[in-house]
């Protein structure tokens, strides 16, 4: 067993978690969420995306969010910037890190980003070139690593191929996303191991949705092979707009609680994290999807 002694959590709630909200999330609520997550000890907080407001209206105020947050020393605030225009806007907002995204499924790429996987990678070339020239770190996301809503099974070889391409282009890390949450532990571990064998464990991150309740079990299976970077969203926010029925991301509270129980260091204060989750879900008019947050609230009542 090669479980890591510490895990780097990439908090994706303010971007991946909020991007599909049907109503407008107030700017102040987004800023308060990001500041509260930093207060809780999270060191990487994905804070928005520079994509067309036509496609993702909820992220139209990302520049304003970045201007308003109280940036903490040692905390990174990456944003999604899938094309050159997005990167230029991100640079103007003073970001240190951006992310690009593609898929391991051709059918999903066609529906989600209106191009083939190869075309999506081609589009990233100028983005990576400019980012490198400006000293900006770039993370890669791969969607549908354990299944696709349109084509079903996704070959592990394809996930490996796309991950290798992203690293070859200059991504420092690849986040492997089970976008529709269909993965189970043995498949998740085998997929993550296959990718890590080709790009290295240090570049391998995991991003599981909890549609079938398997996210934590999948994380544990991947921790056992040494994966040490895990994406999660406070209060279990989010889903996938292109995958019908795909519920939220793995809740950060649930992840931290499990890691605490395993004696794995995260640097995150669970009480402050849960408070951040309660505040944003109150602003959205609902309660956290996190089981741990629910249990903590019931205990405090």
C-alpha cells in the first residue's frame, strides 16, 4: 500500500460547482465563498472561468470575482481558460494558473466543446505557448475517463493517450474526471494507475462525481496507489450540464473527514469548511449535499 501522507485538495466549488446554477449567484456570495475556503486552509481554489458567457452565463463575472477576493499568500486561484481569448482575459486579471479541458470520449467532445479531441488539443497549443511565455502554470482536465453519457464505455488507452498529449503540450498535471459518476473502485484504480504509469504519479489528479455514490470509494482506491491530488467541491456543489442526471462533485467536507480518519494531512479545518458550505448553499436556497455537513449540522442543532 502506497497511500500518501498528505493530499493536495483542489477546491472546484466556485467554478465547477457553481457554473450550472440556474439562477444568478450574486457576486458577493462567490467572493465570500472563495475567501471562506481560503480561511478554511484550502491552498488551491478554482475561482471561475473565462469562457463565452453565452455558453456558461454563471461565470460571466469571473474578472469581477478575481478583483474582489482577498488574495492570500500561498493560495492559488486558478481559472478555466480554454482558448487564447480566455487566457488573455485571465492574464489581465492577474492569475498564476489556468486550466484547459478536453475529453477521452469523441462523442462527449462533440457535444461539449463542438470539436474532436484532436481539434481541442490543437486549440490549446497557442494557449500553452503564451502561458509558458508568461510563466503561467497550466492544468489539464480530461472528462469522461470512466464512461460517457453518449458512447458508454471509454477505453483506458484513450484516457492515457489524451493525458500524455496534455503533458507533452506543457500541462504540469492532469485531472482525470469521472464526469457522470459511473465509475467504481477497481475501474477507477486501474484507470488512474494506467495514466500514472505513463505521465507519473506526481502529475496525476482525480476528480470524481458522486452520481452513484461511489466517489469516496473511488478516491480511496486511488489513494492506495499513491495518487495525492484530489478535486472536490464544498457542499457537493455542481454536476455536468451535458450529462443528464449527473449529480454533484464529491463534497470536500466528506473527503476531508475521510482523510482525517486515515491520518492523511490536508491542512483544512473541517469546521470552517462546513461553515463555508452552509453559507453558499443558504445563498442558493438549499442545504449542503455533503453527508458530513449534514451530520455536523444535526449534531449542532
